[in-house]
C-alpha cells in the first residue's frame, strides 16, 4: 500500500488455533467472487500499473503472479492480492534458504511480465521502493520489526528479509531490463 | 473425435452452497463453444436484463470472457486449474462424447447440452416457483418482524358484493397496504405481461374504493423473463413493485413503504 499498489487493506490477525496470519479484506462484486483477469488485457488497460506490479513481484520474489490473483473488472479498480508465495515462499523448513537462492535472480515469471512493453514507469517506481528501503526513513525495517513483534517471524527471519529487500532494491532496474518485450527501451532504463 | 464439456455453475450464497447451472463450455478440436445464460451465441454479448440471477453483470461478463479466453488458450486443463476457495463461479467437468466426422455438429451439440443442462434447470415448475416465492415472502415478513400482523388471503371489503378484488396480504399501519403476488411467466412478452395487466386492473379498482391505501405487487423476476419492466408498468397504475427475489432489497423497500423503524429483527 505504501507503494501505491492496489492491494486490499489488511491486518495481522490471530486465528482460532492461536496462529497469527495476515488477513486482508475480502472484496468482490456485490458479494460475488471477482473474475480472474486476462493478463494481456490487464496490461493493455493498465500499462503503468502492470509495470509496477512486475517490478514489485521481482523485488519481493513473488513467483506466483497469475490471473487468479489479479482483478480487472470494468468499472472497478484493478486489484492484486495473494502474496503468500513471496519472500519465504511455501518452502516450509527452507524458508531462509529461498532468500539466499533467489538473492540475485530476476524474478520475471509472472503472467504480466511477457506483456509489459513500456519501460517508462520503472524508474519512478524504483525510486519509490528506494524510499522505503532508505535508512533515513527505515520503512521496510519498521514493517519487518512490527511483524516480528507480532510473533509472525523470528528475529533471524526479520534480519534476512530486510537484508534481502535492501540488497535487491538497487538491482531492480537491471533486473527488469531482462523483460522479453521491452525492445530497445531496456537500454533507456 | 472427442468432445468434452464443462458445466459452469454459480453459487448465490456460499453458506448454503446450492449451485445453479449457468452455462456450458464444449471443447472440440481445441475450439471452445460457449453457451451461457444471457449470452448471444452469435456475437457473444451478454444482456444484463437476462442475467438477474447474479449480482454484478460486469463481473459475470468478466467471468464468461475469462473462461472463453482460457478455453481458447489453454483448453480443458487451463480451465480446471487453480480454482480459488472463495469462488462462487465454478466449472466442473461435465462429460465426454466421441463424435464421428459428419455426425453431430459442435454448435448443435452445444445447443443440445445447454438445453438439457442449463435451460431445463432454469425453467422451474410452477409449483416449485410458488413454493420458493412463498418462502421468500415469509422470510421478508419475518425479517421485518411483521409476520404475525400481516393478514392473509383477503377480499377488499368494499368489493365483496361486486367484482371481488383478491389480495394475498394486508398490513395495517395507519392505512392499509394491500399486497398481491404477481407471478411473471416465462416465455413470450405476451405471456409475461398478462399477469401484470391483471394486477393493474385490480390496483385501479382498489384505488377507487380505498383511496388512501398502498398497493404492492410482490413480484419475483429473478428469472429470464425480464424483457418486461414490472416496475414501470405497475407504477403507472398506482402500484409499487417489490422484487422478492432480492430479499434484502425487498425488506428495505417494504420497511420504507410500511413506515417501519430500522431497528427490527433479522432472521
């Protein structure tokens, strides 16, 4: 949300069995489940937003961007959700290893990446991410601290996430240059 | 050559989990043939007036568009992949038939499947519809906490000796609110309009003898017969239309009309 991406508002909640989770507001069309988006149409309708989502997914190591976690219905705001496969992923005991494995990977495998052809939004959005990571503001650090204090991650995991996100931030422009359909625009980044 | 089909279903209430069939997708030679409620099979456009079973026509259009796209691009596997737990638009594998060359054309077969699997489900029997509407009205009255106060099956007293005007319900709150169930028939516009003509006739005469009353038509038009506009027609004849297919909206409408407080029991 701090990056201006359209995600449903949420909060850290405690489930019946005592475990903690991030729960976000369920949204839909007057109570009906919102239709999955068609990736090529989503990018055509929202080229700037699509570029931002691609860079965001790359930053947080989200390899699970598909049509089912994008919403793009006429007359409603596009939405993105379900980021539970990012950062630690679903690796169970290999949670920390995933961040090591993907440290330098340009993660551009989501359904939007192949359709993004406009490089123009990347610089401004990379700057926004830079602000979040900047030690002067320390927003990434304070969010991770909050999550650790809520008992969702350990101190080791907190340190690892902060290190991972701060490490990748200056490399994002270089990473998105590898998008397949930027054509000559990649060199302008 | 094999033809496989999927049945598209819509679950109006995820707590009750009572899906209704809304369309079919037939795949033959990797080409999809879609038949959906309210969708023109020639141009693929969806008429919102024929899809009142769901809550947002834009969202319904988006679902059908997505399924069409996924069927063309990824076939059966793509369509059946990754259902989300909260989805109330779902696809289920319907069946498979071997079609030899020169036999049934896929377009005709899709029509046949749609007729058997969706339309047959849509056109409910008169008795089933009566029972459903009666239950809906009962729930609306209970929601408003007026079940005990509503009188049933009445004749407007002033007309007892002449053209007797029958009403299903009356609620008195300073003045009479006469309520009449109006069953809208499926099929042609003529068939659909006849009950409205009848209700309009009753309303006009009732207005002549009980000049200060409310006249309400309790109409169920969740079905496919919405080529007509009951509200517009009956309003011209002094009636207010309450659509009992939308129980929440119907309760709100009646609450306002009957002058009831907002602090009421919710069943």
